[in-house]
């Protein structure tokens, strides 16, 4: 579990809007970091960033939609709230399809924006927690010996100890020892929990 | 001899004497000299022959029974048909009294009896020639008079001949028609009193007066003249002095009624005004269309300061909610609110100015200020089109004389087109707006894009109304631009730079210092 501080990243080219939003969020005790250009933000970006992005959809140079695509390419999970102008709803819809959490139309009410920011931060926390959990599972899976890994796969498939022993041509007793090591290393006592844990990271493992 | 015949061939000489002997001598003397000779032995007969043949010369005896030579001469001179013939008296009477009486009755000459044939021949020859020349001269005179009358009669302008006091000595038929009365009623009247209502009050300031009195030619249009019935009409006239050497004899006045002319001029002016009105109307429509197209961008542009204001206001409230508010910080935030509200109203001001209906008329304008304002306006579009605008204006550019809104409309139109062209070519190069002075005393503004360039048939169609290459365009943009620029004495066009893209330009006349309003 990481303890990275959540920050609201504001990317907005209009100086007045950027400055006022920064002040507003600070007055609400939110840590804020503001960027004038999408490219500058992209340069600063790292996987370690936590929080959310309040992103102006229209900007000269790289616009909000482009930045979203670039971040998706880098598997960013930072939630994005798009700030749109009048008549940009079709663009916002496209942005939502690309995974943005929400959008808000200028000029907005502070409460509405803060609500959306709170929701985005909660989602980020949740995602980050899940991600941390998954990473823990993967770390544990990685600590298994090849033989233990093989036995775990068969356990998940529901093979009985006897079947495993015959197929691997080892004694049933040996299977039992491996089995208890797997359960210990994976930090669980129930086969059902083990199955759930492994399945939850299946995509991540397959992707490697 | 033939020569003599031909010289005298058409000359008729009438010989009048009651004495047959004398007649015979005269006849003998003058025959073979080529004259047609007529003979009469008494007064009545002489008159009758003279009536019928109009002789050039009459040799007339004074002492005759019944009617003497004096009476014959008198009657000849009284009859216009025979008045011009030369009467040469023949008489033995040779005293001064007789000669004087003869001359006083119109006689041309006198031959004393007994006469010498040489003298008779010489005198007849002289008088015959004089009369003949005189008759030719009269014939020529009549011809000229006829020509002159035909000319004067056929001219539609009225012509007056005035003496130095302004009395009408001559008037042509057109003068009668214009003044609405017969020519004879005009002749002899005073020009000034007849045709000007103010003749009595200010005689010297009247038209033609200076020509009559000082010999100065005049030419005026749209003066008020009176007809014979004292109704007025607008007139144009030219007056030239009648000079005989250095001596002034009055004036010749040529004038015409310009009522119809003024009416058609007014109709033309009205038509021109209508065209101008419609041009302004179309320009306005075009501006509204442009604003319609820019609405989304404009709304966005206004929303920026509004968003900032809302944020700052909320921040200010929070600052005030704490126990010991930081007044300095609060002040700063309120200043920011103020600045943003100015920013919003500036955008709205620019839009309202642009949408204003009637054109404000020509003003002396700074090209750089105008183009900078237009650039900021077009920024709205630059954002939508992901484009940029670069302004290159030399420091010492002279002012122009033009309608600011219409020039801005043209510049905005060209810049927006350039931005669109740049976007469709997916070029990252900015639209370049530049200005410079041309050798023709104009300021030339150029808008250069790096877009796909114009179609080949652009020359023929581009500035035509309702020609458009855009899906949503109405095709009134460029045609309106052209009519606006041309109406301000400028020109508009485009070029295809070698490196690609398009360069549109327009020119406007430089304001000369006296234009300053």
C-alpha cells in the first residue's frame, strides 16, 4: 500500500481561469498543481502520480483530447474531468468513451466541480488500492517456486491431491506439503479466496 | 467683245427720254456693250418696265411731259422692287439746284446734256457694277441671315441678345418657349426685371449683370429665373460680353430650363443612395453571418472570464469567512475579479461594435490598431481552428481613410478564411497578416496562409456573390468584401505564392492630413 499524496492537476491555457481555479482548490485545502500546456504536464507525468486531472478540452497546441490519448497509451489511471465550453458536448461524449470520468461545462458552479473532483479522487484512491492489492498478489505469486506455481494452477483447476500426485509422478504427501506452502505464501486459508485472487490478476499476468 | 458681253450679260439698262432722237443716240451709244437695253419715252412706261425687269441702271430724262424724271425717280425709290436700281439723271439743266434735287430724291448720278458717249458708257458701266455687287451682297446676306435663323431656331437653348442696360434686343424661338410667351413680347423688355424676382432689391448681384456692365463672362447652374407669367424655374446659363473692339455693347445669354435635368439627377442620387443602403445592409447581413459562425467561439471567449470571476468570488468569500481575513490577499483577488469583468466587457464591446447596423462612415484610422483589434477578435477562431495569427506591421505606417467596421469586417473575413485553409491543410504555420505602403499612395494589407491554395477557376468566381467552396458558406463573404473595399476607393485581390498557400490583399487610400475630421 503506497502513501502517495493525491494532487489535483489543473491543465488550462487561460491564465485567469487557471489562476482562479488554483486559488479556489487551495482554499478548499486541496493540493493543486497547475499547468498551462498539455505538453508540459505530459513531460512531468509519472505512474506515481495520484489524484485527478481537471483538463480543458480546447487548448492551442496539444488539446485535452490528445493529452487523454497520450495518457491512455501510458496506462495512466488518473481520472480526468474535462472542462468544456459551450457546444463542446459531442467532444465530451467522445472523451467519456475514451475513459474520462466526467465533464463539466464552463462556467460551472463551484459545488458541482468540487463534487466531481471529490468523486474522481475517491475513484483514484479505490483504483490505486485495488491496484496495490493486485500488485501484492502478483508479488506473492512471484515468490512461488516453479513446482509450487504448477501445483497452484492445478489446485485452481480443482484437481484433487491424488490426481496431482499421479500426474506429476510424486507422492501425495509431497503434494500436500507444496499445497500448504502455496496457501501460506499467498496468505490465505481458503481455496475459494485463492482462486479469486489469482483470477483477479489473470489479465495482468497474461499480459506479461 | 465677248468679254464685255459676258461681263455685262445680265445687266439691264433702261433708257427713258421723251425725245426719240435722244433715245436713239443713247441706244446707239450703249448697244453692242453687252447690256440688255430697254426703252421708254414716258414716265408711266418707264415705271412699268422697271417693275417688270428690275434694271440695274436707269438713264432718266428730267424734263418730260406728263410725269417728269423727279417723280419717276421718287416712285421708283418708293417701290421696294425697284428701290435699289441706280438712277442716273439726264438733263440739259446744269445748275446746282437741279443736281441737288436729283440726289436728294435718290439719284445716283447726273449726266449733262449734250452728253459725251464715252462718259455715258463709263458711268453706266460703273453703276451697273456697283448695283450688281450690291445685289450679290444682299443675296449673300439673305442667305447668311437664313442660315443664322435656322441655327438660332433649331437650338433648344434659349438665346438672348442684350444691350448694356439689359434690354432684350434679340430672342430665339427657344427663348420664347422657355419663357412661355411669344418672342415679340420679350423683345424690348428688361432682362433683369422680367426674369428675376430680386431685380428691384439687388440689381448688381443678378446673373448676367457683370457681363452686361463689365464684360465679364459668366456661367452658373441652378439659378432661379422667372417665366413671363412670373412662375419660377431652375436654369443654367452662360453669358458672354458683346464686344466691338474694346467697346462693350451688352451680352449674349444662352440659357436652359434644367427642371427635368435636376429631377433625373435627383433620381440618380436616390438610386445611388439605395445602392449604398443595400450595400451597407448586405455588409451588415454578412457581419451577422460571420458572428453566427463565430458564436461558439465567442461564447467560449466570454465564458473564460466569467468562469474566472465565479472562482475568484468564491475564493473571496472563503477568505472573508475566517476570523482575521487577510485583507491584502482579498484586495488582490477583488482586483482580479475587476480585471476579468473588464476582459468580458471588452469582448462584448468588440462584438457589439462589429454588429452595429449602419456603417459609421469614413474615419482616419491607424492600420496597426485596427489590425491588432481584428487579430484579437479572430483569436476566437484561431482557437477553434488550432491556428495562430502573426501580425507584422511596420512602425511608421500612415493612417488610412476608411470605415473602421467595414475594414475590420474585410480583414476578419480574410483572416478567418486563412485559418480555415490552414487547418484543412493540417499546417502548423501561422497566418501572416502584414501591411505596407504602396507606390500608389495606398496602404496594402496582406493575409497569407499556408493552406491548400485556391482552385484553378478561382479568378473567375471567387468574388462572385453566392460562390462558395465551404459546405456551410453562403458565398457572400468575399463578394461583400470586394464591394466594401471598392466603395472606399480601394482594391482587393489574391495571389498564389510560389511556396504554396494563398495571399489575399486589399488596399485603401492613405489619409491626407486635411482629411482629419
